[in-house]
C-alpha cells in the first residue's frame, strides 16, 4: 500500500539523510517501528528495509521510502520525521502529535 499523507519525512534534511543512508546501505528504505518504554511510553526503532511487510504502510517522498510497521501505524499517524544536527548530537527527530508528554 502506497501513501504520502498519513505520516511523512519533514524538511529537506530528513529526506536527504534517509536518501544518504539508504544509498550507502544499498537498501530500499528505512523501516520505522515503535516499542513501548521511556517516559512517554514510546521508543522509535529505525532499521534498513528492502521491502514492506504484508500490512506495512509505505510513505514515499522525493524518491525516498519509509516503511511503517503495521503495529506502529496508529501511533505514527500525523508524525513528521526530520534530521537535526547540533554541537551535541545528530539524530532523527519525530514530531508526533499523538504523544501526550515527554521527559525533561
């Protein structure tokens, strides 16, 4: 199933970083899943992927594919993924409107 509206890769930095990672790893895209833990109850898991599992959602933007695990789909609806770099860290950042609170 292809989609471009339920969740997405935000800003050019997120798209460029996913593109660079998938090119370097020679995979089709990144797969996002969610585990329950932490202060807000969610930890985002990223992994390399060559295909979507049977019920996974495929989000494609500017030629970059992100596969969303079917079990995480309802949690990730409306979430935007970006990539930030500052003096202390370089990381993917998830802006998830479904999260009620976070630590710190």
